[in-house]
C-alpha cells in the first residue's frame, strides 16, 4: 500500500477563509487541496452542523513551511 503523501494542515469554517489560506500557500509555492462536503458548497451554501467546514491539505514535504505560514497569517 502506498504511503499517503498529503497531510491535513487545518480545518476552517467557510470557503472564503479556506480560499484565502489556499492563495497564501500557493503564492509561496505550496500545492494546496481543499475538501468540503458537497452539500455545504453546492446545494445550499450553509455553515450549519459543520457543513461549512473546509479541510486544507498540503504535501507532507511542505507541511512545515505551510504551518509556519499559517501561524504568521493567523497572528
């Protein structure tokens, strides 16, 4: 079985926040993938009962740099 190469960086509430973090990371050359429950995004853009949660994944090899950038962004 292949080893997973992506790691969960953070989970945020809302697509807007996730897109801002994704843009920041990509501007620094870090690949980023977003995962969100489809009903929270497509049918009705709601944030009730966790439907607005978005998980942000980065490659494991970039996770240290990504965490440092995220810490700077959040402070």
